């Protein structure tokens, strides 16, 4: 079940008050990035209820959640937060954990970590680089580059022609290798473009 905080409910009611006809809130979670879904909160005409929608009574308005999003949104909370840059809706969703929030686990993660330590890191060490396994989800491997690889102008080439190739040779079930490095923070890249 989706929860809407009092602050979010008040803000939604303000937006609804600006409408001339009865409206409902449609909430959707698109799969989007493997890191987290993209959330959509849209005011729709109350008659826009679709077959398969989960309907939530939020008191003064109804919330429609499409069938695909319903499972993704189960247990999620919609809140309104104020920051120095303004306010906005924020969705806290226990179904999605940020990449790297927990150590990688599972047999594939352990095996990939072994390949990174024994084959990949010795190869990038000659440039002062290092690769760390951040996570493995749905046969997608997430890595972070460090040392001479962080900020290197050739990091994308190293990722695709080196790291990804070596991992996929050993683990054909891996569908992608994603670099989650903040390359702008690289202090001493091996090659600067």
C-alpha cells in the first residue's frame, strides 16, 4: 500500500484546489534506471481511472496506481520536502536500495569480485588504477573505478574493451557492466583528454 504523508497530502490539495473539475492523483513508477525507478505524480481527471488500477482513498482525493507500478510502489511513501533550492515530492521506496548501500552478495557477485581481484585489477594497476565491485543486480554488474582510472579520458574504453569483455568472457549471463564512478572527482587520472 502506498502512503502519502500529511505534508504531501496538503500540497496535493493545494494543487487540486487550482483545478476546475474533480481530479485524482495518478502515481506511476517507471523502471527507468537500474539504480531506481522514475516516479510520476500527475493530476488527472477523476474519470481517468483505468482497468487494473489500484485505487487508494486519500480522504479528499483518490490516488490511481497502474497495475505495473502497484507492485513497485508497495510500501512506498510520498512526502513533500523543502530544501534551500525549493520544495518537491520525494518518494521513499523500500523496494529499491541505492547501489552500493549494502555489500554485494550472492554467488555471482562473489565470482565477479574474484575475477576483478585476480584478472582486472592487475591489468589496470600498471596505470595506477583500481576497480571495485559495487553491486550485482539482475545480471548487471556495477563497478567503481579509482586511482588513475577515476577521471581518465580512456575510462569508457577500459570499461567496454577491458573490464566488460573480461567479465563477460567468464560470465556470459552478465548482460551489462555499468560504471558508477564520479569521474569529475578524479585527482590524478592516467590520461587526460
